[in-house]
């Protein structure tokens, strides 16, 4: 299983360029306000949850149903092996 912290996920309205090798497209499923941040739930392959500031949300014009690009640097992904019983 791969685990990505929501704070490590970067969202873009257009396909990003840069050093991140893990880039995929998704659709905003929901927005959940959380104090000084907003949780953005993304449907994609794989699905992911991102945490952004309200100003980033406004700048990206994210709404449910919006197409979005997701990027995560490889060093931010943690892999875990399922224990066999």
C-alpha cells in the first residue's frame, strides 16, 4: 500500500512541469473546510486527498467536478507491505 500525506500533494489546473515524476489527472469530488485549510478529495487513478489553503483553492478555482492535475514527489510516498497471517 502506498501512503501520501495530504500536505504533500500539489494541485494544478494544467499539466505541471518539474521534478515530480508522479503526475496524474483527476476530478474534484468534494471540498471539506477544516479550520485554516481545505481538504480536497480527488477521484483519479489513484484517488487522493490534498490539503490546500483557502487562497490556493480560490487561485486554482477548484469546485466539485473540476478537472485537476495532481503531483507528488517520489520522496513523499511511503510504501507499506501488508502483513501475512
